[in-house]
């Protein structure tokens, strides 16, 4: 899930006219279009870096800066653009944002070099941040006011579809136009969005003063700190954490900027983000849950997809797998919708953790013979868990904001959207590092036992060399080819063993998280139970 800017202010919008089913369908259609535009804009590039790097003449490490640039601007953009929206009005905001996104999407078609592509990608990350907000707002207005929360869930569901869909359609787009082929659909969807928002207009919202003196300095520190942290998280494993001095400088710069931000922000009467509210017990638990879930849910991109790529499967060979992921995503949101009447949203998070544990244990039995169809069930469960968590977190957090009088809405949006994206990068960085360490360990252990004095090794080399008997007459050349093939098989086996360790680690973290959350809930239940009998005695004691 990434990782997207989301605005959940829709239920606060009053209905100016009676609900119309025809208008509701139109709002829903525009919401789906916006959601697909945003989801594909994020994932078409991030899911196909290996196919893009050749067209740009870049290495895999250099191409990864496309992802870094996008998230460095996108994570902080939701806070700024939410304030802009409330300051200047929703319609004016939409009329500026969509044309800007269209302009940048078209400019991608003219990016011929890595440097220009990175600059455009960074600008697109800024412009794309409000698209997800608009998708949720449009879907919320597709339903009558009492059922707007269903619209919120469906809006979120639409935003999640782009990730698996991007892997289904990307191969054809790359064949059509390589790097530019991915952005033809971006530009086309942006044109459709521009037309759609002018035909189906959002209902106006009241404006209010959102900016205060000093916001510019504070936001700059906030944005620079998160951008530098994104650089460290996305580039750390590729350049390796302890071998690259400039990564340490970036991390130090992020710490200094964030420290200055905290020092200034805590003293302001009108802070950019209410840090005191973020320090409340509920918000600390909320942020901890987001971090935990986004880390373990990275198993899908780093773990399952990475394993299939290591075994030689590309996106076009995994279409059915991604279709099942899409089904799981939809099912998870439908399950969340069924929980709305009871308002027991915390149960969704518990179920999601259990599903993640089950999926990770299932994937932890992978071998070099594992194929995409072996992952259908586990990845469907993981996709359902992801959507159930998103729904649970959004509903619980938003109800908490409503209970506080909506005064912390902007802070909640910044934490919910930016926090998810940042936690996702943390999860990918940790799992990728764990994978690299375990692969080196397993490779060393496997090679240690391979000696030419071992009869089984000699027999295996003879079998591998025999495959070239009809094409190579030179026995020395056949022996070299056999050694090369054996080395490739050992490397592949070490990766499979490392991926199994990754899956087991995810299962362990999920189990520990489940036990911690269960312990916290049990403690709160006992405390409430013990405090209940004392309540009637309070007036007498006073």
C-alpha cells in the first residue's frame, strides 16, 4: 500500500441537495478513475525498474532513484496540500491540481535521460499526492451522508487496485514503448481525469485560515528531514549501510532537521502538526500499529514477488497471482464494510495479523520448484489482511478525530498518509537487508560443503556437463560450463533459503505483535472493569 496521501474529511461535507442515484454513480465512476490514475502512476514505475533501466541507460542502483525521488516529495506533500485545500477551497484546488498532474504526466513522455526522469518523478510525487484525496472525496459523495463511511472504504479500495493491476498490464506497455510506454497510460488517464472533474464537480466546502506565521520554515525542516530519511531507506541496502559515508551524512542531516523542527514546532501556538496530540496514548498505539503492519505487509513485494523474480518469473507470468491479490484486496474491504454497524474495528486488525501469520508460514515452505500458483492462497490472504488493516486504522483514527471535534484532522491526515508510506519504506529496507544477510550466510554454508573430492559433487558436475556433450567437444569447456551451472544453482538455492528465513521472520514479528496488542487490550479491559464499581462512590468521597 502503499504508500499514498489520503484525505478523510468527506463525512464533514454537508449535503446541499437531496441525494441522487444518478449523481452518485457519476461520483463513484470519477472516484474509480482518479484512484486508478494515482495507483498506476505510483506503481507502474516502481514495479518495473528492471525494465526501465535499459531504456534510460542506467544501472539498477541508478534506476532506484526514480522511486526515491517520488517518495521524497510525495510523503510530505499531503500535509501541505491539505492545508492549501482548506485555505483556498476545494474546487479551486481541484482545478489546479489535475492540470498540473496532466502537465507532468505528459512531460514524462519527453524524459530521455535518467537525470530528467528523476526530476520529473519528484515533481510528479508532489502533484500526485492530492489525487488519492480526491478519489476518496468523490467516492464519499457518491453515497448519502449517513453512509459516507462506506464511500470512504470503497475509495480506499480503489486506491489499492493500482498496485496489482500495474503488474498485470506493465509488460504489454513496455513492449509497446519501453519507458515511454508506461507513461502513455499515465498521460491518457490524466486527460480523462481532467475531463471528468469538469463534468462532475465536487460540492463546495467552506474555507478557513490554515497557514500561520513561521509555517514556511517549519515545513521546510519537516520536508527536508523526511526526504533525507527516504534517501537513506531506499538507497541503504543498494549501496550498503556501513560502506557508504554519504548515507551517514543524510541520516545525520535528517536527525538535525527533525530536531530543529521539533524544537520550533513545540513552541508555536498554531503548529503545523499537533505534536502534543500525537503523544497521546491512542495516537502512540495508532502509530505503532501502522509501523508494525506496514513492515510485515512488505512481505508481499519484497518476499513473494522477489522470490518469483529470483526463480526466473516475470510479471507477465504472474498475471493470475496478481488477479488473486486484487480479489483478496476487495474481499478485505468488504469484510471491513460488514464490521461498520458493530463498530468493532479493532477486531479487523487482530484478524489481519492472524492472516499475515498464516500467509508467512505458508510461504516459508518455498523451494526452487515453487511456482506462482503455489502462492495464490497465501498472497490472497495477505492482500485481504492489508486492506482490512487499512480499513481498521482509517475508521478507528477518523472516529477518534471526530470525537475530538475535528480539530486534529490535518495532523491525522499527515500521520495516516505519510506514516504509512514511510513505514512501508522501513519495512522494505529491513526485509531487503535481512534477505541479503541471510543469502550471504546460506551461500557460504553451501559452498563450504562443495569440494571436488565429494563423489556427489563430481556426479552432479558430470550430469551438468553432459547437457553440453552434443555442442561442446572440449571436455575442459564442458567442465567450466558445469561449474558455472552449479554455481548458479547454489546461488539460487541460497536465495530460496534466505526468502524462507524472511517469511519466518515476518511470521514471528506478526505473532509478537498479536500478543502485544492482545496484552494491551486485556490490560485496558481489566482496568476498566476495576474502575467501574468505584464510579458511584465518587460523589460521596467528595
